[in-house]
C-alpha cells in the first residue's frame, strides 16, 4: 500500500571554519515542507551530506527532505490494490542526476494520487504521530508492500523559509527569511534546556517546527531582530562558554496543520507602570517561551475576578518606539500591553492592579490582520482615540522601517492632557520627517496650545483630505469614534480597500 506524507528531517550542520572573526556562514538550508501529518527523517550526525549522496539516492542536499512513506496500512481494498500497482520501480535520470524517480504504472495518473490523498485513509501509516526515521530505518523499508521514500520537493502552498546560522566566539545566531511570500510569519520559541529549543513558524498555510539540539549550552532568551524590508528575523543566543563551535549541532524539521485552537500560558508580571491617569504599561514574561507577534494582532487575557473567569482582548505593543525609552524590565522574551482602566469594567481594574511577580493567563497571537497587505502604500494615515493608539504603535514602527513610505500621519484623539500616553516617545520619533503627529483634545485645560475638537467631516477633510492612490487609513477607537470617522472618510472618497479598522 502506498502512502504519501509530509516530511520531517533532522539536518546536521556542516563543520564550521574555525575563524573566530568572520561570523562564519555555512550550513544554510532552504526548506519547503508540506503541511500535514508528520514523519521525521533523522540524518545521523556521523556522516557528511556527501557520503550520504554516495550511499543513497534518498539523500537530500543540505539535509532537506520530504518523506513519502509506502507502508502497510489498513485501507479500503480497492484503494489498496490501486496504489499497490501505482509505483513500479525506479530509474536514474538520463542526465546523470543521481536522484531516482518512480514512474507510475500504465493506466495511472497524478489524479490517482490526488484521489488517494483525499480519501481519508490514514496515509501516514502511523496515525499522524511524529516519528524520527533514520536513514538506516528508511533503507529497511524497501519492499513492494513496505516502501518508504524520502522525496525532495516543493509544496507551492507553503512559502519557502530560508534559514541560516552564523557565530562569533560568544554568540550563535539563527536567521530566518521568507523568500517567496510577503507575509511575515509568527515565530514561537520554546526552550527545553540549555542545549535544546524549538522554533515554531506559524504561516498562513501551516506550521513548521525546527527542533534544535545544540552541541553546547546557550543562554535564554535570545535577542531577536526583525527586518521588514528583507523579511528576515535573527535570533541571537549568547553561548554559555565563549568558544567557536565546529558545528551547531542538529536540527529536526517537521510540519503540522495549522490549528485554530487557542493555546494559553501563564505570564508573569515583570513590571506594571502607570503611563498616565488611567493607563498602565504591563511587561510580562512566560517561562521558557517567547512569541514574536505580528503587527495589529491581539491576545486574549484571562483572569479570575472574584471567582469568575473574565477575558478581554488586548493588543501587544512594541517594547519601545524610540530606543531611549524601552519598557522597564523588558527582555527579549517579554510582551508589552497597554491597558486602560475603566473603574466600572469587569477586567481592566484587575489587570491594571497586577503587581510584579503575579500571574495572568494569555492566549497565543490572535487575529488575521496583515500589515503587508498595505505595503504598496506610500502614505499612511492613522486615526486613533484613547487606547486605540496601541495597534498604531506597531504600524508606525513598521512604516518607519520601510523605504517606500514617504508620509505617516498620526492623528491622536484624547479627552485631555492627562489621557495622552507616549507623547514624549512620539515627539522623539517625529524627528523622522516622514512622521507627523497631531494630538487633538476634546476637553483640554486652558493651558493646552494644541488642537481642540472631536473627529468630524470638517476636521478629516482638513487633516487627511480626499482619497488618493497608494494611500491608506487605519482607525482604532471607541465605536462612536469609528462610526463618525468611517462616514467622513467614505464621503471624502476613501474606499473600503483603503481603510482598515482595528477592533479595540
Ligand atoms: C481586538 C481588541 C484589542 C483591544 N486592545 C486593547 C488594548 O490594547 N488596550 C486596552 O486598554 N483595551 C483594548 N481593548 C479593549 C478591551 O478588550 C476591553 O474592552 C477593555 O479593557 C474594557 O474591559 P473591561 O472588562 O474593563 O470593561 P467592560 O466590563 O467590558 O466594560 C465596562 C465599561 O467600560 C467602558 N468601556 C469598555 N470598553 C470601552 C472602550 N473600548 N471605549 C470606551 N469605553 C469602554 C464602558 O463604559 C463600559 O460600560 C481591545 C479590544 C479588542 C476587541
């Protein structure tokens, strides 16, 4: 019986040149893994990739593979008979390519594989349970009715992730880059111990897992850096012992179907600071875990309030929008939330009262907003009211990193001076002449010299004007504010594809 499955590969990095100063680079790999149930192929560290090539046609350059397993599974007879006769031996390429290909038996086509794939038969043969498969093990399954294949291939639905690594005496950095997709994935890092950690890459179509087993220990958490222009993210670990490694160790690659289930973790309060009258900045951290969330996404926060579980959504904000003003106590594995306290609210009074060391439950990243959908826009208007500024902070940070963006126009509405938060930070980053910030207060003190008023047709006509190409507008605030803004902007000719409303 033939079955097809996605692959997991344990790839062993190649030996590194012992040149300390060069940030050596080898062992890069490009992976392309089909979402689906998982098998693992474990390439033993002892052999070099080229020795595998000589021994086995199953070898995958740079240690990357997809596994096809042909095994004994109980399936419907008709399907079994059909698939038994589908694969009929293999042949070397006429061009001398050592990769063998398996021809389909006469009378069978790709459609048979597709039908088989969607037949609900357990094609993995192991019920989709993860399994490490060594090359030796793989080689044993070479019978007509028990054949496993490692297949190098490309799944067009899954964007390619390029990964690389480099080192100095004291650090080791793992670099990830999406090469054929404009959407940044969400990255989750889970630490097992000093040597072992996992990077989970959550893409639109599926999840890729990289499990690292390093040859030596590293400190947690790694520093990380995102580059929105190159679509790269770096995770830089400091080594426990500062010396050049011959290689980093080994890595197992797997994939899984994207789950819509929410995962919850306990997060500890690192710091809770009042930003203004009724708004707090919370810095939180979870043990052996970090998640690099995407702009404009939110989390669900759950707390037990007087015996009842209450949950609300909050939007993680960057740890700083100006390098001088990093959130207090922030480390790279932390998450920052800005929460407004409503005295009659069910949850916000409890969250804003949390003390350092106390715990709160947070979900993983939620939402579908993709900032990259607006990457053709060179002019960005941001309309925020109150804590509606929270999603805008990430957008501003993203926009300032993008060279094609010429104008970022933030119009920030509040009741009075006491309600404005991040004013100094915004002033500092306004040194970049592309960013223009206007604070508008509806009930200011007499001393306020800035603009006064509420969102209206007249105001938006003056500050934003009529719709133009390659421009977009993001809005976030209370419902009444959003309604007035939407109606005014539609009157000014802005289309729905140019407008995005954040919930908040
Ligand atoms: C996707 C999403 C992201 C969000 N991100 C943030 C964030 O980053 N920071 C943040 O502080 N809040 C955010 N919110 C709002 C947050 O989820 C809660 O609604 C808010 O904290 C109030 O919760 P509560 O339980 O204290 O009040 P509730 O018990 O829900 O409401 C009590 C009273 O508070 C007032 N109130 C509640 N919410 C608002 C509001 N938005 N505007 C005006 N008055 C209100 C009303 O008077 C209401 O009667 C977000 C909401 C969504 C849907």
